[in-house]
C-alpha cells in the first residue's frame, strides 16, 4: 500500500525497492521510503514553463506547492533566467540598442569641446563596437536558446499530428537542451 507525499513514496516491506531507495532510506531514517522523482520532475517542468512564461518565483512556488528556495535553485541550476532573457530580447534587438547607444554618444561628442570627454567616449564607443562585432559574428548560447525555443514551439504544434512526439520525448529533449545551456553558459 503506497502513500504519496510531495517528496516520498512509502512502500510496503515486501515491495521491490528501486536502486536508489536505500540512499533515500538513509536520508529518511527508514527503509520504507523511496524518492518519487516523477512528481518532482513534473513540478519542475511546470515551474520551468511558468518561469519562462514570465511568472514570478513566488507565484510559481505557490502554484506548484514547492518552496521559493527550491524554485530559485532550479532556476539557477537550469539557466532559466538566461532562457527567459533570450525570449525577451533577440540578438538583432540587442545590436540595434548598442548601435543606438553609440549614436547618442557620437551626438554628445559633436556638441562638446572637452578633450577628456572625447577620450572617455572614444573608449566607450570602442568597447560597444567590439561588442557589436562579437554579437554579429559569433553564435552564442543566446542563439542556441532562441533555436531551442523556436524548435520547442514547432514540436508542440507538430505533436498534434505526429504520434511519435510524446510527452516523454519532449521531456527528454528538454532535459538535454537544459544540460547544453547549463554547460555552455559563460563560454
């Protein structure tokens, strides 16, 4: 007879134990408990979807019945903040904003006669130009996130007519995309 809580499943003494249940038993102080990963995985997947949709961590915690610290930990480990940022600003938009900043600085220089202002602005414009050049040339993690998001939307649409695109398939794909993002942030 199994009782389900938010984190553990109590199993009878004669029930076959999962390979990880002994570790869980040490944590719980009983051999009758095993981690119920599917419940946690479902909550984590829902929390990620809600986070990427713009919901606050506090709202997600309340909606999923999980602590705000857990949501924060998942968001940090999974690169959710970076993924949400990639949804909100594209690389071309960022380049345009940087170009606009350069333009404003050049306008300020045209109106000024201060040599120190010239030196400081020249340095800033040089750094912005370098950043723009890197953004234009190099595929970054933001590019990967943008592709993952677009591909995910396409798969969601495609799943309505393609029986091979299952929930388990999407979860596995999402898991590997998250791993890729986590491993490549900061490179």
